[in-house]
C-alpha cells in the first residue's frame, strides 16, 4: 500500500514519514528528524522550481524578443 501512495502527489507525506522514521531509527529526536525531512523536501523539490522561475524572470526579454523574430509564414 505504501508503494502505491508514494506516487500520489509526488510522494508528499510518505517520503517525509520515511525520512523521519529512518532518522529516528538512527537515534535522532523526532523534532530534529521532522525539521530535517522538511528541509530535505524543500531542497530537493522546490529549489529547482525557484531557480527556474528566477532564470525565466532574468531572461524574459530574450524570450519575448525571440517570439517577435519568428515568422512562420516565410518558412516555405
């Protein structure tokens, strides 16, 4: 059942629970393990999104200029 749930919503909740469980098995307190799981999730999931949005904002003019230059009707 856990294998099927991990694919739902990108494994949200299941992955964090697994990380917390593994860290607790290693002797780390529940609070530290939970905070670590959230930091890991932020770093692996959302960091790429933020980098992409930041890059898009920085290069917006390049993308806008390229769309004006393309003329599909002259491609014969």
